[in-house]
């Protein structure tokens, strides 16, 4: 019976942390916590950018200004490598926004997993997910925006005829038009799906590991066993935290780079296929 209660408690604990604070049902459901934290972190980026802009000094740059300039040069380098020539004015700011915003949303996974949900529970809020990128809606929404921009630039650069030509004659030439259409359509649709699912899958898995580590001492009472499990929990939590810093940074970088690559591919002339 004790084992069953422990198992039930573990399942309830995980389900509670995987449940969003939401309104509505089905397609019309809005995850309030995802929206709040996404806009809040976006606001942090705007406030910091405004502060840096007001205090920027060419003669005596501070540490924060140097760090920001380093990030800007890094993003501009990625854009140049992908586009070769002059990229549209939108691309670099979009890439920078994605890098910083995704990284900040991912960073929320490094906070103690029960901290903010416990505070919210004390204020009468039943559920609270604080990592927007562990909500599938967030990565897919960003991926669909990138996909829409890709279509826009394809039509702008190639024209409607050139865009259709890409589906008809790529990748196997004019003698395999039906196969080309199917293959290219699958290739294009796979871009936003893989872009969104890659970020979601890695962040969801990371959050789940934190939950499993937290379960080591869930509901434990002061005993000799706790003296063994608690130090182990601390060591595992710290080890995964350090590794997860690399994960959240890598996922933000990959999302940014693929965005640049997809927009760069949209600027390739149709005749080069």
C-alpha cells in the first residue's frame, strides 16, 4: 500500500508540473502561464536593450556593452555566412531576437522546479508552468512564423512562377514532376515541424529529468534513508544543472541558425536548384 501511495504521489507530482494554467478548451485553449512568461521575458529583453542604448559609450564601453556587442557581431557573422551577400534588414534583428528570447525562456528551466509553482499555489493559482518552450505551442508558433517568412521571401525573390518551378523541377528534374512535388512539399513542411519539435523535445526532456531528480525525496520524512537520498539528489541536481546550461544555450543557437539558413535558402535563385 505504501508503494502504491508513493507511486500515485509521483504520478500526481509529474502531472501537476506538466499542466498549464489555461482557459478555454481544445483548439481555443489559451495557456495563460506560457503567455505571461513569454511576454515577461520579451519585456526583459526590451528593457535591457533600452538601458544599454541609453548608456552606450563608444570611448569607454562597459562590460555589459562589450558583451552585447560581442553577441551582435556573432549573430551578424552567422547571417553573413549564410547569405554571402547583403541580407534583408529583418534577418539579423530577427535572429538576435530569437537567440535571446529562446535562451531566456529556456533559462527558466534552471530555476528550482518547485519554487514558482509553490509560490503560485500559495496565492491560489492551481497550476503554473514557467518554461514557455516546454509548451509545444511556443516552439511551433515561432517555427510557423519562420516558415511564413520563408514563403514570403521565396515569393519575393523568385516570384510566383519561380516558387512553383521549385516544386516542379527539384530535386529530380523535369522528368519526375509528380515525385518532385511530393518530395519538395514534404521537405518544406518538415522545416517548421522539425524546428519546433527539436526545441520542444529537448526542453521537455530536460524538465522531466529535473522532476525525476526531485522525486528522490518527494514526501520523505527525516530518517537515515533521507540522509543518503538528499545528498545524492543535490549532486544529481547540480550535475544536470551544469549540463543543462549547455543544452539551453545550444538549443537557442540551433533555432537561430536554422532560422537564418531557411531564410537564406529562400533567397537562392530558382535556377540554381
